[in-house]
């Protein structure tokens, strides 16, 4: 992250953080930002212009950790400055899914996927029903229920999936880095058009969930979940903070 300074209309100097990679972009604030994007003229390459509305500026401010979007809304040139500093944040490309992940660390907690053999047939079948329920409730759009889907699939080391842990996990995964959240989301791609009938929708979703679980089962039983070297990651972040200067948006 790079420290970002911007002056509000009343002269107060506000401080935020500008992400430098998808590993520093939280999932839900990014999804909320994209939801505020507006169409731009065809002659303009989609940039920060799509977020020039008050709602867009507030969503961007939230992602950057600024207390208000007023400084961005009152001076649109600041949006263009942000685009020049981090164009990938507005136009991508988003991170790709290189491989299925059966274990990862988030906010100091290591989460892992428990295989069906470990859970037992009853708990494994219940997990599949919960996944289907979340997708049906959001009309097959995993973007709106990704934290809940992940909380159903991944639990802290040594912890069995329970309603309590799933609620806590869903809240935590709201801020999962996009470098993990987007590849996870690609595991749950669903056809864009689903019939309105509940039975038909269920039949369309069930093979997709089954394929995802089958792939995770194969990956989990083939190799143990890899643990990232947290010390090296921490040293890398510390080095970047120590060698980058704060940014000021005029």
C-alpha cells in the first residue's frame, strides 16, 4: 500500500491507502465500487470517468480508506490522477485462477478445505445443500454470496464446519484480497440465463456445484495444503512501506 493524502474542501488533510496489487484490494469494497460504475462515451477509454458520480466517489473513497468521497467528487481531476497511478484498479485485468486452492491464510487465520471423507457423508451432503441454497437465493450469481460460499467450503485449521464458524468466516471473507477472492469466484461460474422455475434452477446449479466439489476433493487428497511463508510476506510489505513515499493528490 502507498499512503495517499488528499485535501478536503474545508482544508482538512485526509489520509488513505492506495493498493499496489490485487493482493491489497478487499473483495466487498471492490464489488461495491464496480456496482457504482456508469457508462462512458464510446470515444473515451473506460477509466475513472465511470466513477465520477457521488456514489462512485464515495465507493472509491471507502476502498481507499478515505473517510469521505467529497474531495474526489468536488475535483474530478483527482480521479484521473488515481487512474494514472493505478490504472489496473479501474480496467483490470483481474487475477486469473491458476489452480484450485485448498488452504490459505487470511487475517492471521489459516483456512483449509475439509474433504468429504473427513467430514463424513452426512456433513458433506449438508455442505452441498448449503452451497446450492446460497446460489439459488442469489439467482445463481456467486458475486453476491461469495463470502458465504467460501465460509461453507473453508474453515479454520482443526475446526469442523458449523453455523457459528460459517457466519464468522463470511464476515471475514468480505475483506478477502481480490488476488484470492476472484480466482475463488471463477470456481462458481454459472450460466447467465437460468429459468425462473425453482426446480429448473436447481437442476442447472447442481452439476456446477458438484464439479467444484469434485475438483476440490481431487486437489485436497492429492497434495497437502500449502502454507505461505508469512515472515517473507511480512518482510516484503515492510520493505515496500519503508521505500515508498506518500502520495498527495493536488
